[in-house]
C-alpha cells in the first residue's frame, strides 16, 4: 500500500495492489499475501477540548462543594479571567452524548474549543445541530 498527499494538502491518494476476480455472482478483491491488514486509524480525542471539559467538571465540583464561594474567587485561585471561567463552566451543560463522543474521539472534525466557547443552546437537540453531531432518535 502506498499513500501520497496532494500538493495543496487536501487530498490523499492511496494505492493498494490487488486484483479483482470476477465470479458468476459477485466480484472478490484479493490482496497480495504480503499485504498488511488495513484498519482505519483509531479516533483521537481533541486534547484542548478534553482539558476544558476536565476543568469544567473540576471547577463545578469546587463551587458545589463550597471550597470556593464564587466564580470570582475561583478565577483568582486559578489565576484566570472570570469570563473564561464562566465560558468553560458552561461546557457542563453539553448533552451527555456529545461529551461521550468527545471523550471517545468521535467528535466532528470541524468541532473546536473556540466553537464550544461561543454561546450555545441549552436544548440538547439544538446543540447537536450547532456542533455537527447526528440527531439522536429515541424510537
């Protein structure tokens, strides 16, 4: 197997040596004996988003437990802007299936931490649309 990237970096061409054996009912692809098994690469979690989700959970627990009395106190303790703290804390309002997908590395490629820092709906179905996740069916 041989892969080459286009000069603009947008396309990849993969060449796999094989022959097609035509049968009466179906065609079979037969790989050479020395060809390695191919599997798609495993999904990779987005590290910046993972870090932000972790901070959101930790900061929420600090506030709920009473270890910090306010976001202002939390911002001082973390040496961060209180606006940033509030935008990160908002990630606790993401739909559970969105969080699970992010943790598993199955988030859309277009999803960035910057997208998640923008205001978003508290309605989970609208979040899925806004962030490019498939709709969930409860049938």
